[in-house]
């Protein structure tokens, strides 16, 4: 059998650490939204964040909806020229709701920057962003997530929902791929 774990050079965020990160982020979301009295919607950005979003979601004990979006972002050279294309949109009105965008990793920052603007324009009461991983070295726009699980260096990572060519999403940890995998 081809075991995908053989393609991993090293584990960057272990299962144990991921559990702690999800506990911590769920506690922070509870502190911020638990008593707001407003509708709260977690928006899972497909596909990469589905594992992470589920882990955070199942730790929350206050009323909270989950919705899904699939988008692609295209870069331009400057802050304003990047744009996003929406492939799958929300099935619910976000007007007057507290929205938390849940992302697997913030890289250039374009996706969350544009998506936050889009949902704010639809009349959300607030839009904040929760990301499992953050690669600040790669940022090209002035964007910072409100809730960050773990800052990572500029290496390509897979697992816990993150993929390379649709593989490795099912790994229970976040790992660094062996360069031979993408060089072949
Ligand atoms: P932005 O708009 O912040 O987009 O550039 C972030 C998206 O880029 C992808 N991405 C990665 N995916 N391993 C992955 O599997 C990585 O190391 C990585 N870095 C960036 C990812 O789709 C994320 O949502
Ligand atoms: Mg993604």
C-alpha cells in the first residue's frame, strides 16, 4: 500500500498540539461571542479548513451556525488589485450576524482580506477571522487574522485539511512535504 505518511519530511504541528490549539481558539471564541445575544455564524472556507472548522465548532457550547464558502483569490501586484471569485456561496443571510471566517492558513492574506470586505458589505454586524496557521513572511497585503492557532515559517505544509494536489488532507497532523514529492 502507498502510505502518504512516507511523503512527509517532518511533523510541524502534532496531533497533541492541534488539540490544544483548537481548545484555546474555541475558548477565545466563547469569550468573545458566547454572551453576545446576536446570531453567530462560523464560515468554513472550503476545502482546506473543513477539518479545523469541525474541530473548533464541536468545542463551542453557545448557539452558533456553520456555513460553507469556496473561493479562489487571484493576486495582483498591489493591495487593491487582488480579487476573489466565489465558487460556492453562503446559504444564509449574514445581515446583523457576527461572522467568523475560518481558514486553514493565511499566506498572501488576499483571500481573507477580500472575503472580509465582501461579508461586511452584506451587512454583517462584525466579521473576524480565525486561522489555524499563519505564514506572516508571505504577506503581500496588510491583513492580520483576529484568532491565530500557530505561526509557521515559509514552508509548504499539508495535513489536517491542507493538501498538495488533493492529497494529504487526511493526515491527523500538519507536516512538511519532502521536496522530492513536488520536484518529481
Ligand atoms: P492567501 O490568499 O492568504 O491564501 O494567499 C491562503 C490559501 O493559500 C493556500 N496555501 C497553502 N495550502 N499548504 C497548503 O496546503 C501551504 O503551505 C499553503 N500556503 C498557502 C491555502 O489554500 C490557503 O487557504
Ligand atoms: Mg484554503
